[in-house]
């Protein structure tokens, strides 16, 4: 049996048990309003999501983290249920000591309330991996998981943050179920990436600062935000990728047109098409997906189909796009283009909303 398989079953069972018992952990005063710190330890396992990784996992993963969060303000606070934002620093052993080693990640994060005291957390930032692949020696050539020390890092998870008051001991203990990911989006090969599932416990304390109170219906905040109206958006982007570990990097280019649908500030839809080019190959695709909206930041989750295949063996593609408003109709965009769960390339570009922003008459 692979190291961590039986442990993962117990971990998931414990997670479901804790979720059903969420009602027992309510009553954490001060959590929504205070800026606060939280320190904890965790254990888990590196998921061998590719066959090449199965022999690399030799033990359980473990680590520690330090997080700071505070209550969101402005329009985001108005449109969500007690949202919070902050940052987290995590360091630990992956469970593949010879081929991956330790990892460190520094992430910005957002928290949204679920049921009771439970919250959904998503974070992104930069990560460091101790033992990347290289062709320097026979030993380093066996490190097939990742080819770069500095990588993109992401965390998603369910959290019951530790309370800072309460009569019962368990109200002061935080519970955390997370998935931590590191990869380089195929900027450098190899790029199998790491997915570490963790269960953690924590303790927390207030930082002594309280956020500035903001009126819940401040029209000045509304007027500064992107309009809800659907519009056409034209996009351009350039990316870099490495086809194989010893190959030279190549540049990709893309141009797209999307129709944004839905006037809700929290979410919507989009449909569109895009053309793609890399040395010796061109492609054309059509796509549709969801858009998550956090005031000036929008996240696109897109699935598409090639009308003209960019790679002969691929008929579909997926894209995750983070875009934020620069000024008026201009947006900056960072995108990850994938085939299934295999990253093809990252790209950086601009978007322009045709017709520019218009007045929002829905208020």
C-alpha cells in the first residue's frame, strides 16, 4: 500500500465528522471584526497523482503555518457574508524527502463564511521547493516532479479558525483541512507539480487593531467599482513555455474576444473565442465559463474546444484567468492555459471593454 493511502482515508473521514459537528463549535466572539493572528501545525500526505510519483513518496508530510487575517471592507463586505482577507506563510516537509524535500509558500488569501464557524479559504502566491530537477547528476535527474525552485503556489481548504474567547477548550482550537499546490505552469519542465493534503490544528490571538468601520450602503464605494452591465471585452496576451526539460523556451501569443454576461457583482458568465500561436503551430478555439467577481478583481473559469487544434492530440482546453481593473475600461490579465490538468503555458496580457464603462442604473 502506498504511504499515506490509509492515512488519507482516515483524514477524509475525520473531516466529514468535523463538518457535521460544526454546530458544536460556534460562539467565537470577535472573529469577524478583529484583525488576528493564527499559528498552527499540520500533517498529511503528498498525493501521487501521476504514476511517476508513486515510488517517490516515502513518509507523511508535516509542517507549520502562520496566518494574519482581517475583516474585508467596502463593497466586498457589503456583498459577502462576513468575508476576510489576509496572508499566510507555510513551511514543511512534503513526504518525498529525496526527490522533493521541503517546501515554503507565502500566500495572499480570502475567506468566505460557510455554515456556523466554518469558512472556505482560497489563497495564491509564490512557493519554494528544495529539490528541483536538473541534469547535473544522476541523482538530480531522478527528481521528475518539478524543474524550478521558485513556483506558483495555491491553497484551498475548509477552516474553523481558532477562537480567542469561550468557556470550552475546543473553542480556542482551530481545525483546518487544506490542499496545497505548487507548480510552474510549464514555464520550466518537468512540471508534474505537488498536491499535499493536510489536516491541521491551530491557536489564535487578536492583533490589537480593529478595522475601520464602513457604512454598508456607501454610494461613493459603488460609484468607484466596475459597472455590472454585460459588455464585450477584447484581450491580448503573451506567454512562455518549455516543451521538454532540455528544450529551449518558446513564446506563445493569444488574442480573444469574450462576452461578459450577468449584472451581479458576485458572479456571472462569459462566452467567447480565441486564436493562439506558438512557433510552427496555430490554433482556434471557442469557450464558455463562469466568472467570480471580487470588486475590482475577476476570476474566469473557462472550458473550451478547439476548432483548429493547437496540438494534434488535444481537442479541449481549460483556462483560469485572474484579471483586475487598471483604469476605466482597461484590465490587466494573468492566465493559465491547460489541457486537462496539464499546464501548457502561463501568459500576461491586457483586456479592453468595448464602449468603456457605463453608468450602473440598477441601484
